[in-house]
C-alpha cells in the first residue's frame, strides 16, 4: 500500500505563497470547489515521484481535466504518448498550481507541453515511510 504527499516540484522557483491564490500550502483547503470547477476542460501537467528502496522514479503525463469529485478526485484524459488513457489524481488540490506560460519538457518521454493551465506534483512513498 502506498501513501501520497503533494508537493510543488514542478514549480521549484515558486515562492512559499501559492501562486495566484495568496496563501501558503498549510493554509489551503484540501478541496476547493471553485478551483475544482475552474480546472474542468483545462490542461494539467502531472509529475509523480515514486520513492522506494530502489530509489526514485519520475512519472510525468498531461491531459485535459474531465471530471472533479470531492470523494473520488480529479480525472484527466491524457494526451501525447498516453493519449486516451484516463488518469486519476487524489481528491487533494493543495499541490495544484497555476502554470506559468511556456514550454514544459517531460523528462520521462521528451514530449513538449505548451502552456498548460495547471501543474500538480506528488511524491508517493511506501506506507509507513
């Protein structure tokens, strides 16, 4: 069993204040209905770091947010190399950031994502870590 912790790894140059929302990560609610609704139909860039006894492995993907649900989480219809796949994120929006305009290269595939609307990053640790 794994547990997840959100982080801002895709935007390491961000200040401690959550870009565009004026509050620190600790102040932000786990779920924000306005943010969730705004994400619908938008492009999200996802970075997940898997940590285990063998080290770290980075998984990156991107796609359109197709549903948001306080209990189930956020689903994306992926694009690019994983086009058409549906990918779910946990129902915790604290690590969702407004993306800075520009080109983002996925280290795992070399794909370029132009001007995504949002980024999110998670680190997944083995349970108990």
